[in-house]
């Protein structure tokens, strides 16, 4: 396929949240429709369609200190290995460059193969855990932990002010902030 035959990169809007959710669900990621709305509202999300179907995405979410996080880099299975992820990450990088932002990202093992050639280097390792089946059902721990305490701890750990993102997550039905033994967490769907 010649470059002129490549499907165009589009800027997505909040109405594309459910189409994005289809991609993250296919990839077995934990995002919710509300997560997609946050990225679409607070950041810049690029996408590629095959006809009417959204088949690839990448998001750039600005943070404090002229930093931005690239995320939601997803390509539907039948459309992988065609350079779509690289094109979308390039669009994020160009947008970051135009706005004077330093780009950061998390990488799955598959994603690292895309990002390494673009100049990204590892800085730390992130481990996400999921409790599939608790040993016994019990009420969530009560806590006087606050969003401000979480925000301050998160900023110390990441170096970024992610107040808008953490606030959006914390304000959802069923979300709670818990603290115990010096640790603090935001527990939420997704």
C-alpha cells in the first residue's frame, strides 16, 4: 500500500468512546467507557477507521510541567502489523513537539517493539495487578484518605500532577480511596 493509499488519521471526539471501548475490550485491557471519555475530553485522541469501524487509536494526555502521556495505543487484531500504531504514535509525538511537551508512555511487551525504534527508552518498570477472585468477600476497608492525599502521593511517585485524571476516577460511582499501613490506593471499576 502506498503512503497515499493509507487510511487517514482522524482526531476523535467524545462520541467515539464506545468505539474505543471495543478496541480496549478486544485487547483485554481494563478501560471503561468513562475512561475513554476522560481521554477524549482531556487529551487528544487519534484514530484510524476501516470504513465506519474504528480499528486503531493512540491518545496524548497532557500533564503538568510540559509533559504528556501517550496511551490507548490499540490496533484491532486483523489490522496489526500494518504500521498503524507507529503512524498514530508519530501523530502523538508531532502534537507533543508542536506544544513543547515531553512524551512518556507505558509499554506492553508488544508495544515496546513499536516504541523502541521511535527513540523511547525504559525508565522504570510498572506492574499492574488484578484480583480475580478474593479469598473471601468482605466490606471494603473504611479510610479517611482523601483525594488530596492521593494526588500528593501520586505526584511524588510520578513527578506529574494528574489531578484531573485522578479526580475523574475518584468521582465515579463505587470509587473509593483507601489507605492502610502507609499505602494509599484509588479503587474503581476498570
